């Protein structure tokens, strides 16, 4: 086996011993200066790019499940056969190389062309997508990848094309991600794929009988199929004495830019709400050197989502970075820079950021007469109560095969994956949505991965140490695992996801 001194990784051009690669495993190497993973499935050997196309995660540290490999960072899933990005958050394929078996070695040969988009796929006369977020963009992308060639329109109320929203409260807000990284796709992408992107456009109503939507501008668009990816809107709090310019919410690219603009001249900020968004904002603003006070009515941050012990750990983590918590309190009033809490404490603040939750955007669905139940009600195929109208993302409430309950979650990756499945079902694929919910949250140098869904639990089991930042936390009810949280255990997070998928009762599995 030959190795290059620069990388100390096997050079697959020179061959790799078959005996050193067991079935179901993979190894990191290189060819012509590019990092490659060589993987084995039985007597089949494949070579693909070593880095996830989402954020560049190391696929060699991920998990092989069937004929796929999953990224350890954010659970993107790629085909080992052709490199295709099968499940979000990655949307682009990884490269593949031809392999050749000669004697007792495997040799990596030339790079193969990327998988070509399908063509000639029959579908509706036109597709309109309402919403320019995670679900909307992922659906449009999948429609074109699946070969749909008809008119395709995304209608978005945002001023910006679809962006990497998780980054808005993390690296971009902290100042470590460049602005050009934030759009999910370039303008050329929409032009080349003939996706008509209507920005600054709000839908006034949906007419299910005439199969058209009407914009507030009066423009009407007919649809053969409609996807409602309307997302959710921040809960807005009335705060006595506060001016609109003092209060900031974080949902859009413009919101994040506005907070950054205020942060350039501010020395102190009050974050209202100890939610994931609120705490990520706190961490990002601390990275900019701004003093942060967090005000929330909770006993511990994130206690309702992860329990008191994890909440205390997160609180201590933020306190170690200079964040001051005022828990069990809310804001009574604001007078200029003076922020008075219900307990009488007065804080100084250049501005306030409110992260107190979101509400699903349901007005259009209600106006159209669709079934509503704490969200837009959809079946296992993400179709609403009206045939040909689908819903995906934060506003959709679907039958979850893992819990056996109808759930609605506000996770970026879930929204993207629902958009992808909805797109396939718009084309008649009849694919059930059965992905395990997943999200990640970043707090300074600590990443928290969460798989599953546990609104309530009876027991929490912690393996490892929270203070050591190396642990697995399992949430159980009735003896079953409903969710798993990991810190510094990315592989275990992937294994937990795969185990939950395998545990779906047969009657609930996706057999399409």
C-alpha cells in the first residue's frame, strides 16, 4: 500500500488491499490530490468524494446504511452508487470514481460524470410553491432533479432568494460566515432550471376550484399542483415603552443584517427568550464582544425541550462566556436604554432581540378551506385535505410513524426533507414521509444534535458527562426511545437515527 507523505492517506491509484476493507466499512484515502472514500458492500466496491456538499463534513466519520453514507455533522445522506444527495440538508451530489478490481487489490481510476437529471417525467400542468424557505427550495430542486419539465414558480414574501436560515443565528450573525455563503443557490441556478422566483410577493388567496392563486398585486397564477410551504412567523410581544426600532426578531436574511447593523455600535443587548434561537443569538453576539442579558420566564434554558439537567448545563456554558441570565422574569417596560424586569431589576440595552417562539402561518390554508389541526393537516404523503395541494415545513402537521402521533416541528432539515418528499408525490411517486426528525444547535464550540421527537418523556438517561461535553442523552416513554441528544458523539447520533428508522412498526413503514 502506497501513501503520500503530504497527507499520510492511502493513494488509491496504487491499489488498496481488499483484505483491509471489511464488508460495510469505508476508508479515507486520496487520488490525484482529492480526498476519497473507498467503501465496500459485499463484493461491490465504490469510491466517492470524502466531504459532504452541505458544510463539508467528513463522510469517512459518518455511517453506512444500506447503499448510502450519512454525514456525521447534519445527517445528509448520499448514494454510494452514484453520489446523489438523497436527503437534505445536502442538495448537491458528491463526485464518484470508477473502481477496478485486479487480483487482491482495488484501484481507483478516473472520475465519473455527475448523475444526470432525469428527463421526460410526467407531472401536473404547472407547479406553484408558496414559500421561499427550506421546504420550498428543496421541493423545486427535487422537481427538476426528478425530471419535471413543466412551469415551476416559487412565490416568496421575502426580499432575498432562499437562504441558509440556520446560519443567520449562528456563524453569519457571529461574523465568521461571509455574506455570499448565505444564499442557497445562485441566480444562475434559477435561470438554468427555469424556476420562476417571485420575490416581495404575497399570496392573497387560494382558489381551490379554479386551481389558481391570486397575489396581493392582483396577479393570478394557475396551478396543476400547489405546495404550501408558508413556514412560521415569530411571536411578537407588545412591550410597554419600546419603539419598533429597538425590537428585533430573527427570521429572514434582512432580520440578521439588521441585528448586525445595530451590533456595530452597541455594547449591551437584552435577548428575550431562552429558546434555541435566543441562545444562539446570545452566543453570536458574545462572539462580537457585546454584553448579553437573557430574560426568560423559564427555570432553566430549554428545560421544556431537553430537561432541567441539560438546561442547567447550557446555562452554565453561556455564563462561562459572559452571558447573564434573568430567569423566572419577563420585561415590564422599556424607557430609552433602560429595560425594567417584572422583578424590578433594571438593565441597560442598546437594543432587544426577541426569540420567544413562532406560530405556523395558516391564514392561506384556512382561507382555502383546508383541514387545520394545530397546523395544516396532511396525510403520510404530505397531501392536504384537497387533492393536488400539498404542505411541507413548519406549517405542516403530519402522521409521524415513529411516535404514532400527528406532530408539527420547526426544524430546518425536516422542512427540506418534507419539501423533497412532497415534490416526489406531486409527480405521483406515492412516497410516505417517514424521516426521523433531526436538528442541530450551536453554542460557542459546543454542537448539540437532536434526533427524534419527544414532546413529553417519562425518563431521561445520560451516558457520559455533560460537563465533559461528551455524552448521549436518551428520552424515553413507555420503555421506548423517542429522542436522542448527543454532544461530541456524532456517530452515535447517526446510529440513533438509523435505529429509529429500523424500529418503525411494519404497518407504518414506507413501502412505496
